[in-house]
């Protein structure tokens, strides 16, 4: 068939059919990639955990060492996340509301922990506070233990999660500008009133989003905590470290049972994330209408 | 340092001060201390540590697998971002929500799950075994683990950029007679490349330092499947703090140079 005999509409139809086919192929391959890379690992965790029945699964989770690991993880997260929450708000505030020299350097420094290996994050605290570290002799004199104890675990967790809240808030607050705050000030609000009644409601969902991401990482941190924890069972073992110990002891069912507990937490976090994200979008949409 | 644009809004000194003190105490001073600690070594001693065959093998493995994983993510991440932004189809919301799973899932969990999957008798590993090769306990397994943990980076950096390119631009190009590949090359590629590089760099940096997901699937054989972060751990377990510090400094410096190069490339692209 020569091209001259094709009418314009036929060309169009052919192109559209080609597009539809390409589109279907792309969607199918996206599904395959998704199933292969993301769904299969989930499926494996669940099946391995339940291999010997629900009884063994429940027993592995309720075992005293697992419970104390869970408690330690929650405690470390409970200290690290609020610290980084306050830092994130302060950092986002000064970066987004003012212009000053060196701002881009400051933003780079805030992001720095993302490109440092977690193992190095642990290492630097060992060099500072370990028995042979800079402060080692002084700490021993005063009977303070940081490495191989809770403070070390908290420090390592804080380090790897420093950027999360700030990173979510900075673009959001930059977009919002300073007009509303200025209006509040002109109407006589003091600094705190302005923050509580104007800024905070505006950034609420972004804040929740950042905290959710921060919590996920804090709860799952492995490399950094592994360096500073010392792996003392029942004392300085977090949940991810407990998974490692069980796995290395060839107690696979118990390892996957505890892992599936962490997986459930991760899925819950994704739900929270989705929810806060949809609230941010809704807020943006309603702001656009006004 | 203070050049305020909005003098009405209070809190500049407080928030900047707090940010600087917090960052210095928790991040900058400890990182600096590592470099000070490394300075105990003479240049020759430092060189002897980082040029030992075991360190060089680990260096090649870590950066090589992280690079490969970032490339794989560059491809499948672009596919996922494109499909999620441009098409509506059954299950779109599920994929969209689950893309971030690798960030939410503790890396140790990812590590043992992938090992169970790709081990010689595992769900996928058994097919490899019958074909006569291994996935787990080889660099291939390490690459797959890194691909999993860094999967969201490229998708999440491309999505907003893709959503911002008006479809009319592509349609206009197509109406003017451009073939789909020409549209991709002349319209989409220049717009997407800077974001793509950002995603690539983030995935690469994370992959180089990644520990938890890799150590289970790697097999950790010195010279063959031993990654740099693990080598630091090995030194620490032997109380060889100087060795650990030297490797740590090497890792930071090499990653920093690579990120700088990617940054420069990005600037050149967005300028042209």
C-alpha cells in the first residue's frame, strides 16, 4: 500500500492503535517489574514466617528477647524522632523564611547524612566515645557508657535520620512564602502565636509526612546501630539486630516471624504516608481554588 | 551572615543558631573527628591500607554494584514513573503507594527476604541453579539487593518533573511530524535528564554505603563478595580503629568526588 492511498484519518488511526499497543505493553511491564521487585520479597517474608504454623510464629514474636528488642527499638525511635522533628522545623524555618549568605551550603550540610554510609555513622561515634576514643578515658572516669549502650544507639539513629523532616518541610515552606506570617505579625501576634496559629496549621501535613519517613528509617536502621550496639541480647539489641542474630543462628522461622512484624509496621507506615500525602494535595488544591 | 528579607518575622537568630549547633554537634564534629583520627597516619601508612588488594577489591565491588544498580533503577524507575504519571490503569494506586516500600522496610528484613528468594534453593534461585549459575552470594545478588533498596529514588525524582511537562508539547511535536523516538529524544530527554541524574546520584550514593540489605545476600567472601562497609565492620571487630578510619575516609572521599562530578554534569546539561 503506497502512502498516498492512506487518508489522513487512517494515518491517525494507525498511530493511535500503535500508541494503545505501546501503552498496554508499558503498563504490563510496569506491573511485572512491580511484582518481581516489590511483591515477591513481601510474599517470601510472609510464607517463611508461617512455614511452621501460626503457633511458632506467635511464640517467636512473644519471646522475651524479641520483646526487649521491640522495647529498645521503640525507645530509640521515641527519642530520636522528636529530636529531629524540632531540628527539622528550626532548619526549615531559617532556610525558607530568610535570605542569607551560605544558605545553599547549609542545605547541603543538612542533607549530608544521606550520603554517608550508616557504618561510617556508627564508626564516628565509636571514635569519639568508644573505650579508645577521644572522650573514652573521661567517660570511663565518670562511669558513663555511650557506646554499647542506649545513648550510642540513639546517637547513631539520630545521625542517619537528621535530614528527613527538614527535607520535607523546606520546599513546602518555601512555596508558602512569608505573607501569612507577616500579616499575623502586623495584626499583633507575637512570635509564638504566629507559629502556632499560622505556620503550624499550614505545614501540619508535611510535618506528619516527614515524621513518618523519619520513623520508618529510625525503626529499621541497621548498619549504624550495629556498629555501636555491641549486640548484647536482651539489652542492646534492636529489632533489626535481633532478626540478624536469629538468622545467623539458622533459626529462620523466628527470624522471618520478627521480620514480618517489621514488615507490618512498614506497611502501616506506607498507609500513614499515603494519607498525609493526600491531605497535602487536598490542601494545595483548595489553596489553588481560593 | 545575616541579610534578612523579612525583618517582620522573628526567629532568625534562634532557628539558625539551633540548626548550626545541632548539625555541628551531631554531624560535622563527629565526621571531622574521623578525619582528625585518620591524620594520625602518615601518607605512606594510609596509602598502604587503602591500596591493599582486599580493600581495592571491596572498593571495586561496592562502587561497581552500586553503579549497576543505579543504572537498572534508571531504566525501571523511568518506566514506573512514566506509567504512573501518564496512564490510568487497574492497580495504579497500589503501585503508587507501594513504590516507597524499600524506604519503609528495614534493610535487614529486605536482606533476608531477598536471600531467601535468590538462594540456590530459593523461589527464584532454583531456576538459576538449574541453568547452572548462582544469584545469591555473588555480585549479581548484591546488585539485586541494591536495586531493591534504591528503587524509589529515580521514580520519585522523575514523577513531579514528568507531571509538569504539558502533554501539548509532545502532541505539538508529533503534529509537526516528529516520530515517537524523536519526541523522546528532543522533547522528553532534555527535560527529564537533570532529574534523572539526581535520582541516579541519590541511588548510587545510597548503594555505595548500604549495609543491612547486602550482608545477608553477599556471602561476604574476602576479595570476592566483600563490600566496603563490611570491611569497615571487620576492622572494627578486630579493634583496628585506624584501619577502619582509613577505609571510611577513602569511601567518603570517593563518593564525594563522584557526586561532585554528577553535579557538574547536571549543571552543564541544564545550562545548555
